[in-house]
């Protein structure tokens, strides 16, 4: 049977576009369906890239404030939020343009409109009144995710002008990260509900601009599932930067320029109510898979209880020749996880040998004035899983000269255990908080994923003086051979 395409991909985010780039390189005729005007999905347009553009500005401000330490007389007089947003938008459009050119150069067809899987090998695309159908041997679903709404607090999904008016009218709108990235006003007071990556990254950004930031969180720390040494370094740093925390709290209302919330005492369960001023609330409590289109159900694609697509290790769904990857498949909901899945799915479709995605070693990364990275198991998790002779080495980054020059701090945690197959000690977890820690995530992941013996990993050479030595020194310490510690 002749098909219009070998592969049709629904969604052009990291999962979709990376699959298209690889399948086209493998000689497969590929089309990508995208319902927005631009390619790149959440990551390029409303996620990774714009937030990191803003955090680049935050770093610049941070450095400017510390310039006096080096005898440099700089004062930051003002921040023009409208110009800052324009610079962010320019960064985004540059990256999106680059991607469009890559796709064009590989002769990938980009079809704009809402895609639906309507029958085996058949996809329809609706663009307003216009509806077209295409056939493909393989269909890849990469429809992504959206911000989860807090019950009783509806998002104001609106353009920047409408959001600005709601703020001016003291309506204290509830924003998702999409709207928060779209507004160009300098707020005075922001309340963030949530304690994960997105909450921490936005807190870093607004705090660097001098905005009064309060984080409302259910638990007593941000990144509560993380290694506790790392989450406490992140907490300490955020507090030192001046970010306010209300632990064990629950938002009750957002109106008339204020947010009211309850705080439950951990000691005796007593509940008090507090009210603080707020221009708006950023609700960052998680993300939900965009699998709520009727066609997912009608086509019979198997979803789990949370709406994530169930796949095998190679990305196959419950339907023949239908594949899924990226945020809709759960896991860490990160772009680099989607990239890795894209290689596996594309190569499986092409019928060439490939490796399965090792979800367990996907680095979780939080960016900020200091970054935080978590890969593999924490000590508690490893012990619960009956790993043998679990050891944890906690190394504060006090003696690294580059960290000291930056006036920064950090901690590295190495978790190791004895591999019963080889009877050697291997690294099963690396957790880091510190300046530019995100740059070390790839090296750390290779050590864990390849089950490199701790002794060999510790022999790796890192240039001196670099921040990367924090990882090298920590591995040496875990191997009982500390050098500069
Ligand atoms: P998406 O990027 O969401 O793309 C899905 C695409 O499919 C969208 O373009 C959508 O319009 C389209 N689509 C959906 N349904 C249809 C349909 N029926 N027809 C046609 N098109 C459709 N990850 C990182 O690794 N690093 C970071 O620093 C990072 N920062 C982030 C910051 C924020 C604020 C957010 C929200 C996320 C961040 N992420 C980060 C996560 C990252 O953005 C996602 O993991 C990644 O975008 C997932 O890729 P995806 O292809 O699965 O989905």
C-alpha cells in the first residue's frame, strides 16, 4: 500500500522535531503537524529557551551586584522589563528560525493545523474550516503537556494586554508559566504556588529583578523528592537571595491586590491565616499530558490513570505502527528525555539497532543562580531497593577556587553501592547543587549509565581550575582518595 508519508508526527516540540530530524536523515519521508503558528513546542517557545533567556539576565544582574568585590564600580539603575522581554522574544525567535531552517534543509513537510489520528495509518489536519487527510506507514504522537490548574483557581489564559489590565485592576490573576513569560510589566509582589523546577526558576528570575517573591508550598522544602543535602543547599541559597517561603501552606483566595493563605503548624496542627500583597500568582504545581483530545480515546490508545500514553521501551503504543514520546509518556517531562526517546523511536521505525531509553538516569536539572542536578538514586531510595553496601559521600564545594571566586557555594553527593555481578563498587547516584552544575549533568550521567566502577570514574581528569573539579574531587573522596579536600 502506498502512503503519503513514511512517518507523520503530531506535534513539533523536542519529541516531534527531533524524531523528524532523525527519520528524515534515515531516508524516511516525514511530515510534522503543528497546531501553533511556529515549530518548537513548549521548550523553544514557552519553556526551556525563554526561561533560560530570563535567567541569563538574572546572572548578569547578579554579577553586576557583585562587581564591587573586584573593585569595579557599577551600579544597576533600572531594568526595562519591556526591553528585557523583547530580548527574550528575540532569542526565542532566533532559535525557532534555526529549527525551521534545519527542518526545511532536511525536506521535512510542516503542516499547520490540529492533527488527529482517525484510523490506522490515517491522520486528519484541521486548520479552521479547512480539513485535509494524509496517510502514513507510521504515526508518532508528540502532543506534549500543559500547566496543571489548581482546583478553584482558574488560569487567566489570555494575551499580555488582558493580563496587564487584570493586574492593574488588582484582580490578582492566576497565571501559568505561559502567561508569566508573555507579560512585560515589572511586578512588585509575586506569589508562586509550587515547589518544583518551574517555581524555583521563576523565583530566581523575579528575585534578581528586585521583585518581592513569596513561594507557597505544601511541604517544608522545595524539590522535596530530591536528595535532602541538595534541596537544603537550594533552599538556603534562595532564602539568602531574599525569597520568602510559607511552608505547609494552602492558597485560599487571590483578589483585591492580595493573596490569602492558610499555614498549618507542623508541631500542633494549628492553622493560621495570612494575607500578603500580590500583583499575580504563578501557579506551577505540575504539568498534565495533552492526551485529552477525543481522538486519543476513539483510536483506542492505551493511557495510564494520569492520562500518560503507555508505551513499551521503544516507544510503541498499544496500536500497531503508532508511537509516542515526550511529555505525553510521563517520566521527567524534560526536553533532553524527549531527545533521547526520539532517537530510539526513529531508529526503531527505520528498523536499525537502537538502545532503549534509560529513564532512571535522565538528569533532572533546575537552573538558577546556582543550578541543581539529580541523577540516579538517593541513598534512601537505593537502600529501599536493597542495593548492597550503599554509601553516600557528601562534599561541600568549599575548596573549589572557581566556586569561591564567584562568591558561591554548593554540594556534591555521590551515592555508590556494590554491583553484585562484578563485585565492584559502582556509582548509582550523583546529586549536585552549585554554579553551572547543569554543565556537569552529561558527564555524571555517563558514569552512572555505563556502570563505571567508582575507582575508574574517580580517575577521570578535570582541567584545573574549573568548576568541573567539584565532580572529580567528590568522586576521589568517595573512592577514599581525597586530594584538595
Ligand atoms: P511540547 O514541547 O509540549 O510540544 C508539543 C507540540 O505539539 C506543541 O507545539 C503543540 O502545539 C503541538 N500539538 C499538541 N497537540 C497537537 C495536535 N493535536 N495537532 C498538532 N499539534 C499539536 N525541559 C528541559 O529539558 N530543560 C529546561 O530547562 C526546561 N524548562 C522548562 C521551563 C518551563 C517553563 C516549562 C513549561 C517546561 C520546561 N521544560 C524544560 C520541559 C520541556 O519544555 C518539555 O519537556 C518539552 O517541551 C516536551 O517536548 P514534547 O515534544 O513532548 O512536547
